[in-house]
């Protein structure tokens, strides 16, 4: 499992779909209506900011997760070392010219992680993107 998958997991992405699967399997089989078979599956929205603010309120350190990828990773209980951040940056496709400068990589990484959370159904305010 990649680091970004760990971030998704820590924030509860995919839990609603996983919880719905067993419930659907228990129901008696009903012939699907033609329109229902073609209906798209709704993505559950995860309140990313709400969850992170709740974690921050309970955390011993004051972490500035809204601008710092290091603090965001710490808040989620993940490895925030330079090596882990480089691994995450590689996983998410960070441009090579940013990888050599940790400050540029960190800024790119923070923005990209929040954008990918939004792309995966996370409710992330535009001012954080």
C-alpha cells in the first residue's frame, strides 16, 4: 500500500462503500430495473477539513496542516521524514526539478495531496487548493 493510500485510509475514504457492500449482499435478490443497472455509483464525500481539525484539536503539538505537508503527515500519524516525503512525491508524480529542492517539493506535495483528496471525493475548500 502506498503512502497516499495510507492518507486516504486515515481520513476514512472508501469506508462508506465497504460498509455498504455486505449490506447489499444480505438483501434478497431482486431483478434490477434496466435504469438502475446503468445508474452511476455515488462517491461518498469525506469532510477532510473537519476530520483534520478534529485531529488537530486532540494533538499534543500545534500543527499547521493547512500549509505544511510535514504537519499534515504528522497529524495523520504517518512518517513525515524527508525520505517518506520523497517517496510520496515520486508516487504522485512530482516533477524532477522540484524533487531536488525540498522546499519546492514540499509545497508541490501539499497542494497535490489536497487536490487528490478532493479528486477522490474529499470536501476540500478552494482556498486550500
